[in-house]
């Protein structure tokens, strides 16, 4: 297991999108060799129909990451809806993998075993965090919509809090598939149309303004969260880890920017500028951390 750095750890969250298998494998191979992250989450979080395509490569990918010095965590579905899906989660637990629980049913199945909690569980206060730590959580990624003021209260005195620091913020899940409906196909015969949008499909208001992105049954923010300007405050609040959510951009470069910032080798302004020139699926935002609407951009004043 990777030891926690004296400063802040970096976690690479699971790929939320339906990337082709070769792209998925190549992505993690480069992460293993080049990305300065401490922990990597693998697994299908959004739609269980995607998982069989990666079943034959996930263990090999995990081994490659471990040989690259990364701690590997297996992320579970955020909305299991069938007995088969719940049974598959139980099998992962029984196999002895370190699990990231993204649904309270998974926490129940873990039955007190050490695990990680992902951002899909609603941990909004100190009491809920304390409960999850009592249930066996060793690291908890808070939901992305929490403001810095709340994070300060929750993280105080705990060395277990991780904050969503980069990527399109996961906002909601539905039993219905947005992608299938948009393409006029039924969910049960979706033809995996979500694979066409490697960073999600942008959604626009009636007057043509982008405001969300959809990814199968998932809704995400259109903007790209970037916590570069709040990193010092997050560290002072007691946050021990930052989560970077994969997009199709150069994630090794993104991880390097956050690593240099966390280690004090660059300033918050320099890190923000470095992110702004990367080809991202949307503009940079830190609205949620500032206690503002999540779509507020970095260059918008309070």
C-alpha cells in the first residue's frame, strides 16, 4: 500500500466515460509509467453494461499500475439496481480487493472491512463522516458540490478527507439512460452510443448555452472543476488528498500540475494558467468551492 505523503496525496478517480478498451488500457499504461499520482481507482461506476468489455484487461491493468508504484482501488457501481450487480460487488469484496464504495449497499456488504468511500455517497457533515469511519472507511472523497467552509468543518481533526479537485463534476444518476434517449434507442438495446462522447455529451439550454454533460445514466457539470486556487486553503483545512477525475485530455500533464502545486514547486496562479492551455472539454470552474453556483468560472468575480 502506498504511504501517504507528508503533503497531499493525489488520487486518480475511475474513468467515468465509456472509452474504447484500447484507449482505456493505453490510458492506464501511461498513468502507470508517467503520472505522479499515489492512488488509482479502477472499475465501472456508471453502467454495468460497460464492464464486460474490460473484464479481460482489468487485472492486468491493475498489475501494471502496482508495478508503477500506484496503490490500486476497485471502484463499484454508484447505482446498483439488480441482484446480479449486487452479487458482482460482493464477489469483488470476497476476492480481497481494496474497494471504493459508491453506494450505501456496498458499505453494507463490506461489513466493517477497510475500504474507501467515493464522491457518490452523500457525506455532508462531521457526524456522517464519523459514521463512515466507524464502518471501516479509511479515506472519504467528499461530494464535489461542497463549499470550502463546509469542507473545513468536516475535515477538521480527520486525516481521511479527499476533495474532488479536477474534472467534470459527477452530479446525479438516473435509472434511465440520457444517451440512449437522445439517440432514439431503448436503454436495453442502447448500442453503447455513449462511447461516441469520450468526455460526455454536452447539453444546452433553450437559448443555446451549455450547462450540463451527460454520460449514459449520469449527469455531470459542463464546466471542468479546478481547485488550483483553493489548494492552500484545502491543505490548511486538513484535506489529505485531491481527486483528479479522468478526461480525454493529457491527464499526465494535469497530474503533474497538481503534484507540483501540492509540493510547492509552482504557484496557484501558475498552475491555473498551465491548466487553462490544456485542451479540456469545458472552461475551468471553482464555483462550488467558493460557495457559488457550480458553473461559475475561475475568472468570474464573486
